[in-house]
C-alpha cells in the first residue's frame, strides 16, 4: 500500500471537485467535519480551508479507521469521484449548498494522521458560543469557514495592493518599529532600553516622519503594509496593534493623490470582491464633501451616506428670533447678539433631525431616545410632533414658542404633518456628538441601514478642507491633525490673525460611516512651519527638542509631498461585511486589550525588570 504524503500526494482541495472530475482517482487531506453511519455505509464530510467534500466508505469494504473517525480528526483519503446520483423516485441527491455537492468520493484507502479531543464548540458558522471562549481557542475558531474566507479575502487585498503599487512605480520600504517618542497623536506603547537605563523606545503609531524623510531622500513614491501600535481605549473597529497601507508621494497635489488612491480602491473591490465600483462611480472618482458641510449636515466628519435623517442647523434662526419665547434658548440668542462668542472659543448651537411621519415612533420609543442622549452627556432630548396646520404637539416648547420661530423651524426642516422633530442645543462639540450618534441609532432602528451580510451599498466619500487648528477650552490652539499639515495658500496670512479660519490640505476617505483612510499634503516650507509652531505656542527651542532631526531633514531640499494611510483592518472588516474588526485579524486582542489565547499581558520576572532598570509599581488595592 502506498504511503500517504510521502507517496500519495494531495491531488485536489476539498472544495475543488466538480462533475467534470467524475471517474478520476483523487487524494484528499483534511479534517472530519462530520461522520454519519447509514446502515454500515459511512459518510464523512471532509473539510479544509477551501471547502467540504463528501467521502463514502462502502459497507462491502472493511474500513475500521473510518468507523473510528470523529469530529476534527485529521485524515487522508484516496478514492474515485462519482456523481451523487438520484433516489429511486428520481429526486436528485445533489447538495446545492456545497460547491462540491454534485459529486462524492468513494474511498479506497484512508489514513488517520491525528486524533482530536472533542472541541469546546462546533466548528461551523452561526454558532452562539461567546467570543471570549472562541478567542481562548482561537486556533479552533479559525477553522470556521467564515473566518477562513475573511482571512483569504484579506490576503487577496494585500496581494492586490502590492501589485497595484509596484505597477505604478512605488518602492516598498520597511521603517522601524522601535522609534523616538514624539508628541501628538495617540498614546504610544513604551519599550524600556536595557542598554540605556532610564530611556525608552516608543512603538511606532505610524511611519509618519520616516516616510516624509524618504521623500527628502528622493524615493519619490513609497508604500508599505505596516504594523502600527497605539495604546488607546479599544472599540469595535480598533485594536492596540493594527495594519495600515502607508503611502507617500513627491511632486503631487491633493488631486494627484486622490486619483492614485481611487485607482487602488477600484482595483481592490474588483479583484478582491468582484465588485465593479465604476457602475456607481463611472468617472472613477469619489464625491467630495467639505468638512464644514459634513459637520453641519451630519455632526461628524465620517458620515454614513446610505440614509437620510440629516441634521438641520437652527442656530441662526434662533438668534434672529431672540430665542422665540423659549426660555432655554433665550440665553444662547443673547450671547450671540452681544458678540460674546469669538471664533477661538467654544460656542453653543441648536440642531434638529426630522423623522418623517412614515416612521412611527411610540412614546416609549422617544423616551428611550432621550435616555440614549442622556447616556451621551446631554441634558435630554427636546421634541415636537408637527400637526396638520404646522402646530406643535407633544412638545415642552409648544406653549411658549412664538409662531414665527415655530414656522421658520418647520420651513427649515421641511416638516410636514405627522413628522417628529428632535432637538439638541448647547455646547457645539456635545451637540454634534449626540446628534451624530442619534442619527446613526435612528438609521438602524428604522431599518434605513442595511444589515451586515446583506447586499452591500458601497458609499465612498472624501471629506476635505478641515481647519488646521482646533481651539482648546482656554482659547489657545492645537493642531487638529499634526503640525506638518500644509495650510491652503490663500489662508497662510491668517496664521497670525485668525488661526481658526485656516483651512488645510487634510483629507479622510469614508466608507459607510467608517473612516478607512486619512492623510494630508505636508508642509515643506520652513518659514510657514515656523508660523504654525507659533500658533500652537511651540517655541523654537521646544520644536528643536521634539522634532529637531526631522526639521533638519526638511531643510535639505524637501520636495512638495503628501500621503495617506489606509486602515487595512477596517477595509477588510467592511469588505468582509462583518461587524467586528476581530473577525479579520488572525489573533486579535479583546476589548480589554488582553489575549485570551496566550494570556498576555503577563507579569514579568523581577530579574527581567532589573535588567531593564525598571521598577513595577503595584496599583493601590
């Protein structure tokens, strides 16, 4: 008898056999998905990452090994392919749920490579086992077909990315993980140095300064699929270690970069998912939305365009009507009228969402919406039901609001009889956050957002022209992105007079409410860079201390350049149409940032800490 693996090599995967393979001799390797004994005739569903093939062991042939096989045993099978045929009444025995369902393999040889304990959960999709248990046995969870399809799709996306950039003249360059800590951005993980007591490396949260120095070095077009690290609070689309497609180009403007990256996305969706985005975007371009308009209409800079329920900005109307008889709105109107607000200070705003009458919300529903808003820090949720004549009912404002302001709000919201108006007013940042989240919540509750796994509606959008600076509570300024972002040429003079009005060449690519990429055109002019530092209160000495090596590089003939970084995990999550980023990462961390499989992080032996000249401080009990 020939020996499996050494002599009998695998001829096909468990997902390859079709009707055209009938009467062929084949060798398959894989895991036992299930075993069934039908009156002495044993059926085994054999599984590998490519699919499942039914293997038949005829009762006329003695196969004690097949009789012993159990779930997840690893076996090799040799046999002949045959059509599954039909029942005596002519009913087909083909299985339409399997790609291999038209055929089966009649076994002539079998070898058991390894037995397996009974798994703690079923190795199949749509199981209800808790995620912590599945992460504890991740090597078993990764056998499930859906996760295998996810990781294989991600592999195709990586391959397509590399092919696309090489075809377009990019050079793949690896940059360091252990770097110098520089302020700004997310919190870094720190790595103590054994050779330099008291000093630490930082794990790179991005190759930002390195890719810019590669432009200074003349490499012109760079890309890298790179691991990055951020020590920040986790959520459904965030991990402490993540992967991004990092890109930088010289001698380009914003439009040049958009064209290159749109080409990548079109290629990824075509080759990875079989989706031709040109059917939706025939000119090969994604729409663009100014940051200011995105905040006004949606309350954030990553709007989900798959549904309406847009915000209506009412602040100016309220000011014009002096609060319109609503005691809660009158102080806000007076502050604006008195000129108390300035561009560098946080202000208050009023916004509304109109819920069309076709979407019926009960009193309990609206009470639940108010609870949701309070959980986000709002004082409550004001609302009004619009009557047949435009009057308001079920509203705390109904008795005092002037008819003039009420009619103006109805007109601004395009409110019709039976519509429900939902209001928020107060500090701008709070109102924007609450209303943005309220809109998304309503979109899901009212069935306006497609369920995960249904036919995807791919809505891409560039959000452009954000402010270069954001105001701190004390009236000082901070860089909204990073200090090396190039301001619009026409706004450079405002750096010394009106920093809050300076727009910049920063951009985000948004897909269905998720930011999947972000970047900027870089500031390569030392004299403008100095003005930016002055706005945020960074002295020349402090700038040298924090960024000296990089500032020096920019003085040696830095070309105009810009770049972007794609969140590869988010792209894969959306492409796979799954709800969690952990479903597209082989060995992810939990939302508590630990590894259920290995137990990391773990305590370190005191001797190891001593070698690093580090002392552990226990938290108070």
